[in-house]
């Protein structure tokens, strides 16, 4: 069995496969991309909240303004800490893994490292 480049108990990356809880993807045909959709949604929400505060701020009580600011800051923090990893392969539907940014980046780096090592190994033959 190949040595696992990444294994957190749920997801595993080896030089041959990428394993998710429901599927195995052959690494030779796997593509992965990181999406920051939660961050963009949080930025949009914050812009909307800021516009509402600028337009209707004089009609809101102090507690309502503070609540709106806290919600917008919380959305930015949550959106910045959540990332989506999209994994797809030929013949397999794409999987979207949603998780903490650090976990997703580590999983992506393991896939990237396995792909580059695998391609170097193929080019040497």
C-alpha cells in the first residue's frame, strides 16, 4: 500500500488515489481547485450591511447598528475561515468538500504534491 501523503481520518491522499467518505478518485485523472465562495458571499453581505447602515443608520437605534456591525464582522470571519475544495476526475462527478481553510489547503497541497511526484515518476520512464 502506498504511503499516505495526507490522512485525517476522513480524507486520504496517496500517490495513487484520493479518498473521500463516499468515493475514491484515481490521482492520475483527478483535478482539484480551491474555491472561496463563502468569503465572497460574506464580502457581499458586508457590503449590503454597510449600505443599509449608511442609508438607514439614522433610523436605527444604537443597539441595532451595533448588531448589524457585529453580524457583518462575524460573516467576514466565518467566510474567511471556510473554503471549498472541488475534486473531479474523468468518469466521476465532482465532489465539493467544505471545511476549515487550513484543512482544505493541506488537502490541496497533498493532492498537488502527489500529482507532481506522480508526473515526475512517469517522465523518468
